[in-house]
C-alpha cells in the first residue's frame, strides 16, 4: 500500500511541484493538499495521512503552530520546508521543537546538483520518515511523575547556570514513548566502564540529529573533561543558530566551529554547514581546521572526514558515536577509528528517526554497543568514570 501524503503550502505552484514529485514515486501517493495550517490540522484529523509536508510561513495558521496541534491530536511524521536564512533556521528549529521529524530547503537547487537528484532526495526523505508513523501512533503509557529528593534538588541547584539565556528545548514526538517504553535488555543491565582512556569525543548524525544531540549534550556536566566534536548534516545558515540553541540549553559550552579553534575540555564544536571539519596538531594541543566542503563530497560537513582526521591525530583515544541519520556517512570514518583502537557506539534502531547511518556502522561490525538514545549520555558518563 502506498504511503499517503498530505501536502501543505499556501503557494499553488509549490503544492503542485511537490505533489508531482511525490506522485512520481510508486510507493507514495498525495491524497490531498491544504493551503494553511488550520486546514492541515482539519484534514489530518479527517484523512489520517501517513506523512505531511509542511510549509512554515502561511496565513490563518503558520506551520509551526499546525505541527503542535497535529502532534497533540494526531501524531504524524512531518517534513518541513524552510528558507535557507537565519530566520528560516530558527523557525525550522522551532518546527523540530514542535515535533516535526525532518526538513528540506524550499529551493531544491540548494540541496541538489540537478533536478533528478532533488526529486530522488525528496522522495527518499518522505519514504524514510513514513517508517516512523506506526511508532508515533502507538499508545503511550502514562509517565510516572518524578519525585525530587532534597539531595537531588540541592545538586540541581548547585549545577545551575543562571547566566545562560533560556532556550526552549527541542522535543521529539517520540520522546514520551522513549521515556516510558518497556525496559530493553541494554537498560536492564548496569553499564560498566571499559577502562580505556580518552582524549576526545566525536558524534556524527543527520536526520533526527538536532533532537538527539540535544538529548545527549544537555545531560553532560559543566566539568566534562574532554572536547566534543559534533558533525550534523545541516545547511550553512543553520549551524550557527543550532549551536546557539544548544549552548543555551547545555551546561557545557557549545559553539559553531571556526578555523583555528583550540580544542578545550567541556566544550563542543559543531561543524559549520557547507564546510569540512578536521583536526591539526597533536593531542593536548590540537586545533580545528575548517576547509571548503568540496564539490565532490555528498555531505558538507561529512562525518567520515572528521572521524578520519580524529583517528590520525588521536589514535585509540577517541570515544565516537554515530546517531540517527539517513545514508552511511560515518561508517568509513568509524572503521578508521576502530582500526586505531578507538571506541565506536551506534544508536539503536527503535530510538532513531532514520536508522541509516547507525545501521551501516552496526552491520559492518564496527560498533561495540548499540544504545537507545535516552541512555547514551549515561553511558558516556559511566565510560569516563564521571558517575
């Protein structure tokens, strides 16, 4: 049965263009269109589409508000279309906060070298996020209210950072289910540190990555003892806004990486969109090298490039992770890290928005552990003997 898609946009030209592309895939079928967010909410309730494509700026009700309303009443995988501007970046992050799973630029030429590539990418994205529809519609058990002990309250107060600008956290429509689902085998056993010594953490991710990275990084303490490299597939206008958002939510420092940055403990460096992030120097005195993304590279930034660079400089002293994302970027770089003796983990299938990148690493036998998203930060802290 074809995946049923609802197309939402106030532009008749864009609705027609997107519908033609989607209907060009025999696995997909546009069942209707909506011209604003209010109509999208109503048609979602009536038609129960498998996937929705959603514009952000629309009359009557904007796309972000529509996403929130849909997620409350009829949780559905949503792909946002966004302009590649600073305001567009912030709005897209707000849409992910509201529950959208993925986004694409409205100008297809910004993400593809030709029309055929753009058509294939849109069809692929819709097919991939459609796989999450059954999970999102699964009944969720009521979560138990957390009971704060005096000790926990004191600890939380002691580690608070009031000087940071409050930022609304990104939330996934899958998050409630993840926090209340039955305990998996990995969460039934206590984690144990391997005894390895590390000098760097490196995390690569793509589709679903903004929510995943926030989940992991916001749980790390301010005194985190290592620098962290973040490689998230994102347009160049998005990475600065995303780094700023993370910095406001995390106890560690998060910034968009710049050429010449010295790697510091307790700081995370987000690879800038459209560029490649590499490492120069030696452990303890390493600097970041930011270079042109390259016309031949499929991903800018590319996880393989950064992971490979980390393997050359740090050898067996890297703790690396490949999280949710489409494709296989990170597999070759993770293999280089493993060959040097470094540690490679992968996010498990159930907690991924798209189980592409982690699956490539797991299937190749590179990852030593496949972890649910909600346990990754805990696993890091145990591995580094911080708990």
